[in-house]
């Protein structure tokens, strides 16, 4: 992400933050729309054992019920971002945003309690750019490249 893009992105965050006439649901929707479909958003850093087992049994063909689960609660993260008294400084904004936005692949039934899940297999290099957001909704890529990577996991 180049510096001009970061500046524009951060300016939009500041605009949303400073609009006190916007209630929290509106701020949350606006900010969610801002980060939606960014290649770095909802970065996958691991997978649960159950999700990996389902994929292995189906020879990596059955992705039904597998989703990206945030390790940090999105609503709480947004509340901390918009209801704090102090705006997040630009120097730490993107690092915090990316860290708070980390996800793991999990079964739909595991999503709510994912922060306490002890079966997460962490990717050795989570910055490979795998499982990127697609242009619509909450979908993500799971091509041959992603499947090949999953096959290397223990």
C-alpha cells in the first residue's frame, strides 16, 4: 500500500471518527465498507484442525461451512476505534488495523468461540497473501495455490 493511499485511507477514518452525529452502527458500516475487498483485509493467519480435517477428507473440494473467523471481535474493535477519546495516530493505525483484522479459517460452528480455540494451526508465513477477499461479500479465494499450501500443514 503506497503512502498516498495510506494518507487517503487514514483521512477517511478521521472523517468517520469526527462525525459525532453518526451513531455507532453507521460508523461501523462505513468503516466496514472502507476496508471491504482490500487485499490485506481479513488476513488469514491459520486454520483450525476441524476445518483442515474437513478439507482433507474432501480432497480440498468441500469448502461449505468454512469461513474466516476474526480472532479479535470486530464489533469490539470498532467500538474501541470510534468511541475512544483519542483518534488512533497514523503511525500506528495500519499496524493496529492489520493485527486486529487477523482471521483463521474455521468451521461456521467454531466462529463465535474462535479466540479460545486451541486447535488453530498457524501459518508459518501469514503474509503470503493467501485467501484474499473477493469483490463480493465475505467470500475469499481458495484456489490451487491455497489448497497446495494447506496440503503442507501438519
